[in-house]
């Protein structure tokens, strides 16, 4: 019985980690894919894929802002302003940074979207567990989730 309970607790902890369902910081991390020696056709890469950048977002409801940065980058954080923030997984902003590398500026259900094109995101995202496998060098097929 104890072994089963330990297994169950570990399974719940792994699933929570793998889905980013809970973070201590209240942030949302978006994991992206890179398509190497190929091109994206819809959400499928015609070449091998590798782990891309990780973008982290902190939605500040009282300030109507969303602060974001690229994890592991030396670039400073930036922010969107004029945001309507429900929670970390649901926000939309009207003012975005002038930086051309800024990710899309709307999040619906934990998925980044470009306003006006909710079915065609400009970033090719993947679930956390798949990103980590790619990051460790384990090859996977090149289908993005969003």
C-alpha cells in the first residue's frame, strides 16, 4: 500500500511538472520548437526539430501589464501594457514592445496567439515534456501543438 501511495504522489508531481499546471511564481512558460533544414507547413516541420526558446510571462492584473523574457537569454525583460488580465493563462494586450522578436501578445487557455489570427500562431509551441526530451537530444517528430 505504501509503495502505491508513493507511486501515486510521484505520478501526480510529474504530471503537474510536465503540464506547468502549477508554478510557484505564478508565471506561464511557453516552449517553442526550431525547424532545422526544413520549413513549417502548418504545424509540421519538414526537417528535424530541436528545442527552441522558452518564453516566460508574468501577468500583472493590477498594473494591466504582462512582463516577459526569454529564459536563459542575456536580453532584459520587456512588457506589454494596456492589458486585460484575467489570470496567467488568459490575457490580451493592446500595446506591445517595439522589439521585433517579441512573441505574440495574447494568451488564451495558456496558448500564445497573435490577435486577429487565433488559429495561426507565429510561434511553434510544444508541451514542456516534449521540449525537455528535445533539449536532452532525444529526437522527436516535428509536430507543434500550437
